[in-house]
């Protein structure tokens, strides 16, 4: 049996180009937009800022700076609680409606160090959802990676932002690949995309053929449509047959993996110099009358995003065509995080907002395990989810380690496949946190 799961795609917006959200009264710019250390605010309340101006300085190696996504006035430096329960600082900017841009110019790059510094200054983090600072990923791969793998698989249901990036900004993708491969001295690049995106496959294959050179071999790799095909280790193995050891980075097997939207952004950034201040987001789900792909400023709230009349969603009341959302998911339905309410803000890592109605949000009643083995059969990492659940419930760090709990990618296949409705991935996630806490305390 193949690992992973076949899942309904619900790609309702795959044929819809992203439209720009014009209105935005306020943005909340989180000082930590992904993995790594938080930034330090470098503006003060009352100060006027321009779109693209630095508002959060990255003072740690594993961090990416934050820029204003609109022009306007800094209202306050606030503390915001994320859906994960973590508190972070945020710069709140009231828009003046003018969208006046800070003066940009394309970065001058003449060496690898200058290239990495420019990527850092752009504020780019992985746009596929993980949010790892891109300059740190590229630095770790320099001299180690011999192949660049561009991840356009987009295996989560509903989300189509990468599909649209491949169709609408394909020239930027090629330019981004060329910049990365030139400065990291990589001679081969593969764009991996699932076989349910035939239009993008045809376009990318043609562009790869046109831009193939003796110095850089470009090709498109077609992947089976099976979740979680886009997970980094699965993605690498499908395209190259290389196996990333547990606890190691892809560079350990000579691979550099980047999301297609991240690569596309770099293609534009090295042409214009404009930092990362906006991104494309899929808005979909049973509570959304008109699903769309939208281009939004970083820091816009879900509530303000939904005010766009083209989406047809009513924040105040329900109707036959637009029921109120029972659950707000920031990201995909498999690996996303439930938002607390409409005040949740879009960060660099958010590629979708899914609004479920009451029937979609209904959970399967949990019952005793029936020992069917489906969780083991679908686990792409070949783990034993039920035993990991029991190890967490027993608070046994030894068992969690022996069962390779840290190897779980938290894809949710086990919970999805479980006929008993066991919350397996949630408990494994808690087990991983328990292990990390034990290691921090020096416990057994």
C-alpha cells in the first residue's frame, strides 16, 4: 500500500487569478513571521512609514526583517497572542490609503555573500508555510547542495496559490531559479508538481526546455497526487530517491528545497528590489460564497480581508448563501492552525484562510482504538501513531524517543484515516513538545 492518503482536493480556485485587495485600514506586523528569533521594532508610535520601509530589525542570524506593507502612521507597538498561544510584539500601522512606496532599487550582487545578504534584506521566509528564513536555508546549502528542488506540488486541499504562481508568474520562477543556482553553484534544478495541474505542467515544461543550458539543467518532475506529497522528505525522495536521515537537513543528501512562491519572489526581488510586503492567499471553504485567490498586504486581519464584497461573506449575519464560519483555519485543513476569531492576521507564512461551516467543522466522535492498523499503513514516515499516542499519555520520554516521535512531520494522515476518530496527530505533537521540554530540563 502506498503511504499517505488520497484526499478530496477541493481546488475550487485553481482557475482564478489572484485579485488585489485594495482596502486596508490597519495592518498588524508581527515581529516574528516564522521560525527563528523575533525582530526588534525600529519605529515609534506616531511615526509615518512608507510601504516597504523597515519596521522590524533582524538582530539574530536566524531571523528575517519585517517591512511595512502599507504607508501610514504607526499607531502602537502591541503584544499579540498567536493562535499557537505564543505572545509576540507587533507594529500596528494605520493606513493612509495612499500606498506610497519607499524608494527601492534592485540589489547589486557580485558575490555569494552579497547574494545572501540581499536575500536577508528582502525579508523572505519560506512561503509554503514553514516560514524558515530563506537566507539561512541558502547559506546552509551553499557548497553542500548539488540540486535545487522547487516545490510546486501543493498537496493540501483547497489551496491553489502555488498553482496560480506557476501559471501567472512562471518567468519569475525561472529567474529565481537562475539567481539561486548561479550563486550557490548548483547545476541542476527540478520543479516538482503534482499530476492534477496539467496546465501548469505544460507551461513549466516548455519554459524549462527553453532555458536549459549546459551550465544549468532545468526540468519539470511530475508527481502523483497523493497527500502529503509536498512534505519535504517525501518530495525529495519522489524526485531523487535520496533519503534524508532523521534529524538531518536536505543538504545532508545534497538537496535544496524551496517553495515555488519563494523562488518566484526572488526572481522579482532581484529585478525590482521590493521586499516581501504582500502575498497571495486562497480564501475558501463552505462558509465562503465566492472562493477567491487574493493578493493582500502582510498583516491584514481576516475580518478586513473578508470585507471585500467580491468574496460575498457577511461578518455580521448569516444567509442562505453565506453561513457564518464555525471554524477559521489559517493554512490548509490538514496542517493549518485554527484561528481564534476574525482578528487573526495574515503573516508571511499564511497561504490560505479556510472558513468551514458547521457541517464541515463537525468532528468525528472519538471512540476506542479498534486495532485496524490504518494509521500505520498511511504514515509516510513509517511510524506507529497509536503507540506514540500511548507513550504521550504515559508521559514516557524513553518510549517517545524509541518510537522516533521527533520523526513525525505532523501531516495528520493518521488522524484522517482513523475510523475511531482518535486525535493521534494532536497527541503526537504534544509528545514532541514534552520531549523537547524534557531535553531542555535535562530530564530522562
